[in-house]
């Protein structure tokens, strides 16, 4: 009897909790007016995406896309620090070490979600307030509208952890003006605030504290078309005066970026940086020398090939690369050095660009037959 009673109490406790902990769910999906709203809700983890979140968001986007009563989709993060700082790298690392199939499932789920956003028929508005890196870029950059704020920090820092700028990076990075995308991908350079707009990553710039009002106005739009949404975003954008006079921080270096990062191989880029010898070039060289040589070679080829591919082709290519990285050494070593032990001194294997053979790189890009990503 007592046991049964205890069990009932536990169940009641659980029911009570499930009502309260709805706000503790890692992703909140709600409908307000004609808007579907996705809220990434892991503030302590800087809203990093894990597989359960991805598995909730994907079908919801597909449902809203078909729903005649949903006119737009908004995605945002909680906690005030980050929109989304990336994918749940720690979980993937643990899985990879023990050969768990999360290392396939996570990337399949994430890339399908990126594709769903990139092909979404409903206007998709990402409020990229705060840190927006890696996987956070993947759930924003492929949508119609990306609203940055003075708090936005954008980066694709994957070469520092033995990975490559995935989530469709091979699609959007080479399409940025000049060689900015190549520079951002290889160095992991961070862009802040208005620079995110000037680089072509964000479509609008709005004061962080105005976002709740903007969201309210988006929800209040009557049967909003893409044009109406654009008009509303433009009106907020025009009113925002923060850093209006500030020059794009990469402006003074654009000529150098365009010439130095247009080389056909990593070795050539390094040679050009050395020959240039300017403080800017030397700083980039120092950064590149810390990165995984394997990652650098994969990334340069990923972007060069991705420049003429569709988003779907890019995601298929990136899935192949993700699985090659999961089988390799550098990803686990990079995560150890940067995220776990934090000693910031990874021991890459191979340790030099010259030791990463073309044959090895070719193999990473080879089709996986039945195991290829299906979109």
C-alpha cells in the first residue's frame, strides 16, 4: 500500500512539475497570432543545440509551413547572452569516443533542419541577439531575415577544434562579398554588432532592447507577406542609430583579404601571408598556425566547391566531411584543448599542412553510398 501511495505521490509530483517545467523545456514552440515562435531555451549552455531540440524544431517548422493560419516563423534565444552558441559539441565528442550513433544522428538532424530553414516557404525571421556561432548560424543564416543587434557576436570557429564551418557554411560563406567568407572560415574571426550586417550575414540591425517590441509588431501583422515583414523590419532598422557612423572593421583590410585568401591552396595562402609581411597578415598567419591543418585543408576545399553548389549539395558534402572528422584525431583533440582541459594547446595530427595529403582530403569528400545524407 505504502509503495503504491509513494508511487502516486511521485506521479503527482511529476505532473505538477511538468506543468511548471514547461518553461524549463530546452526549446519552446508556441503560436502567437499568425506567428510560429521558436525559443531556444538553454541559457546556461548559451542555447547550444542538442539532438532533442533539433528533433522538436524540424517537424514543427514543417507543420507551420503547411498551416494556412501560420504566416511567419520567428526564432530567438533566451538568457540575454546568446542566440545560440553552436551545436552540443560535448555530447558529440562523448558519443564519438564510444562509437555511439549520435555522431550520425546529430549531423543528419542538424543538416535536415538547416535545409528546412533554407527551403521554408513561410517568411523566417531570426533574432540573432548575442553570441551566434556554428550551429546557431545554421538555424539563422539560411532564413529570409536575420536581425542583428549591438550584442551580436558572429563566428565560425570550427577550424580551432578540428572541425570545419558546417551547417551550410560551404554555401553561404563563399557567397559573401570578396573573400570575406574564406577569411572568416579559416581564421574563425569574430564579427560584432553592425559588422555582422556589413559583412552580409545579417539583413537588418536593431537595438537589442527594441526586439520585444519588434516581435510584438511582427505578431500583430495581419496576414503578413514577405514584403510587409520586410517593411516592418526596415522601419526598425532605419530608426536604429547605434554605431551608425562606424566603418566596417574589415574595410581597411578588404584589399588584402581579397588577394591573400584567393589562393588555390592553404600552402599558397600561408606563403602569401608571409610574403605580405604586414601586421595584419602576420596576425592572420599566427591565427592560422594554431588551427588544425587537416581542418584548414578541408575547409578551403569545402568553400571552393560549395561556391557553385546548391544548399542541398553542400549539406550532402558537409555530412561526408562530418563523418570523416568523427573518424579522425583532430576533432577530439581540439575539443579537449579548447573546451574540456582548456589548455589551448592542441597536438594536431598531422601537425603541418604539408603532411595532409591530397589523397587524404579527396577521401573525406567521397560519397558514402547508402549512408549519404538524404534530404
